[in-house]
C-alpha cells in the first residue's frame, strides 16, 4: 500500500467505507434466508465500484443517519490451531450483561437476548417477524488462501467488529504488519456522527481528519479487542497475537 498506515488519508478511507457499509447493513440486511440474493448483489465488484465513487479523497461525506442498533458489549473470542493445521475460530456473546436473565436448569447455560436487536420499522429488513433471526455482530473470522486456513481471527467490540476486522486485515495484507502489530495498532471508530479516536492516533492524523471535515473526539475506552493465529504453511510455523485491550494471551505448546 502506498499510504502510511497511521496517516489521516488511510484512516479517512477506512471511516468512509465503514459508514457506507453500516448504512446498507442497517437499511437492508436481515435473516439470511430472506436477504441472501440481496447480499450477493452487495458483494459484487460492480457494486463495490459504485460505492467507492461516493468516497472523496479531499473531504468527508455529509453526516449519515444514525445506526438503529443499540450499544453492545462483552463479547469473548478465542482461536485454536492444532499441529495439523485444523483451526477453530470461536466467538460468543450474551449481548447485554447476563443476557435474557434466563438460565437453562439442565446445563447452567445463560440464554442471550439478541432479540433486542430487532426494530419495529416495517420498511427495515431487520423488522421483527416470527421465525426470524435479528441482525447481530457476532463475526468469527477465517482468512483462507488456496483452499486452506491461514489465519483464524476475531475482533470484539459490538458494532466495531466489522470495522475492526477490516482494520486488522488491511494492517496485515496491505501494510505488512505481523499479527501482534496489527492487533495493537491504534484504532478509531465512526459512530453517532463523530470519530472516536484512541490516544495512539497521532496529533497529525487527528488534524488531518479534522481538515477533511471529520468531527474527531478522544475516547478513553479502547475499541474492541482481538485474537489471531497466523499459519505459515511454508515454514511450518504458527504466530499468535493477543490484543492488549482485552484479557487474553497467545500460547503455544
């Protein structure tokens, strides 16, 4: 990549792409069985080209409508790879603290309350209906190359998850960072019509984003967390990374 990974220009593109993606998600996406054809269209390269043209290099887009999803937290993620390269990418969340508050007496498992993510807007793909699953942010990742896994990974943080996965992947694939560097890299996130920047974002980058028209505010709480294992098939080596923003560690044995 020709851009500096910590530059205002790189972060500007990341913000704008995220804003467009969240707008489409909130407006159209719903239960997979009901929106599969629509999603296929959104994943097409032609559609991506159309969306890319909405992003301006010299200025931020006008303010977008706020997301309809409530705040979310407390997701946990782990990943395991064995000596044969079999990989597990696992993520779980009850949504709000203690989920629904209902406990299965046979197993002791607490039931989640993801139904809170439905909306009552009939024009939304996420409107509440019988036999339907709501939009949610649970995203276990698995990066593949030539038909085999090269990196099981996950990013926590509620709505930040798709934004964070993009940041992690571009750090590794476009900017050549190793797994640990990519996870530790300073983050920002656009929500509620402002950019919330971690303290690691440089003053120059903040000034550059403000010059482009972004409203940037500092955040005390970090954005998400993450874990990942890079599988180097050529060398027979696994490289684990654990985000210092969350509890966790990388272990090999």
